C-alpha cells in the first residue's frame, strides 16, 4: 500500500525542511551523552525553532557545566535532564517505552548507540533493517533540490535482501519530503550489467523489482553511474532513456564505503549543508559524525521530526 507523503509540498532545501518541521514539532529529542558542545548547541537551536523538546541524557553535572559554559540558559531552563551512567542504554529503553520521539548521538561512539538500539530488550527494533539516509543540496540541475544518499552510515556490505530494505527505507524518507513518486538510482560504476561488477547485477535486480511494482509508487533505475544519475545531459549523451536518469531523488549505493565517500564528498568537496537520519527503528536515530556542525545537526533534527510525524 503506498504511504502518503508526510507533507503536501515538496521540500527542496534545508530552509524548507526546517520550515516544514515546525508545525510537526516539538518532538522529544534525546541527546544521548549530552555533555557535547555541538550537540547541546544544536539542541538549543532546535528548541528555539520549536521543533524539539530536548531530553539531555548522561552525567548531569557534566552536561550542566558544559551548557553553562556555552551560555545556553534557555536550554538549561527548558530541557529535561536524565542522569545516567549508561546514556545509550537508558535512551534506547526510553525510546522503546515511547517516552522519546528521536535519538541524537552526543558524546559517545556511533556503535555504542547502535548496539543499545539493536538490543532486543530495549524495544526499539521493528524487524525492519536500520539504514541511514543522508540529504544534501544538489545544484547540478540549476535549481537547488535535496538529494539522498543511502546507506553510507550503517550497513557495511548489504546483500540483495538488505538492499531491498534500504530501498524501502529510502522511499519512506523521500515521501516525508513530499515526493509522492520518488526516483531512485541504484548506483554502480557503469550502466552496463556485468558479472565482473557485482553491484551492477544487484542494481538490475532491484530495478526489475521496481518495474514489477514491488516497491509501489516509485521509479527505480539501475545500474547507474554518478553522472547519469544526476546529469540529464550525461544520461542523454549515453543514450539512457529513463525518468530517473539525470533526475534521481536518491542514490542507493552498493556499500558503506561508497556511501560514506560520496556523502563526505558532497559535504567537503561540494560544500553542501547536510542532514541524515537512520530509519527502520521505532524512532528515527541521528548519528552525526563528531565534525558535523550544529547547523547540520539542526537540519538532521528537522528531518527526524518530519520522519517521526509521518
Ligand atoms: N538493522 C537491523 N538490525 C541489525 C542491523 C541493521 N542494520 N545490523 C545488525 N542488526 C542486528 C542483527 O540482526 C543482530 O541481531 C544484532 O543486530 C547484532 O548484529 P551483528 O553482530 O551483525 O552487528 P554488530 O554488533 O557487528 O554491529 C551492528 C552495527 C550497526 C553496529 C555495525 O554494523 C556497525 O558498526 N556499522 C557501521 C557503523 C559505523 O561505524 N558507521 C560509521 C560511519 S558513519
């Protein structure tokens, strides 16, 4: 059954994304290991935007000291504090019990948070694969638009069944941006299907599933290389006639390395702002890297709010 878009109008940049999140908030956002300068600054920004009610989890005296040193008096006054030695486990159980709408990684390692979330006793797992979708602002077609990359954050070497679930998760995120019929490019190094490039075989299989209607209202094309996914003139030059080619809303990459490299390339080489969210669990999970800015983390909170409200 097709899933209805979360919002009626398509979100095409991060300003729109924050705007779209406002009427859907505030959501309870747990900052896990909250004695973290950037995460606290982002939580304060999201509080100010009206999209988050921060729940600061970790060693309370450290969190208060850090927030005070940053001058975040509004956050200290409005946030809920949860004192916990094992912030990840406490946050995961609170999410499982329905007390938290969104998890944001603070001062702890990504795998610490993910292992707490994957613990069956926490009640956050749904049976669906968890995967990460990153958004960046793409300007190759002239007008800025948000384009997704998945999965550069979680699944190291997904098999075909796991890629199928990564596609399903990506479709759900695209629908949250108001895209009723998302265009997904299944990425490889070439448009040719070849035994010597295994990702091209999986890409063709996923595209065939898309054509057979297995994913509902969606256009899927693969294998596609980066140029033909994003540049209409490149697809035309190669004679590829498909609605996705040159206009992909989301690129599904073959493994974590390609997704991670592509995500960091759009950010650091391309200079784009970013947002990303892990979906597939009971609540959206935000696992920004330690070097991401507070602004990118606020974008991720806005994306998480949109997803949580679907
Ligand atoms: N979705 C749902 N369940 C999962 C997933 C997933 N993506 N991955 C594992 N599980 C379940 C398994 O079914 C199992 O029940 C349990 O979790 C443990 O599974 P393992 O032993 O295969 O997984 P782990 O413990 O080795 O680690 C899972 C991680 C997600 C932590 C691991 O894959 C990981 O570290 N991924 C990379 C994360 C990372 O460092 N990203 C940084 C780049 S930004």
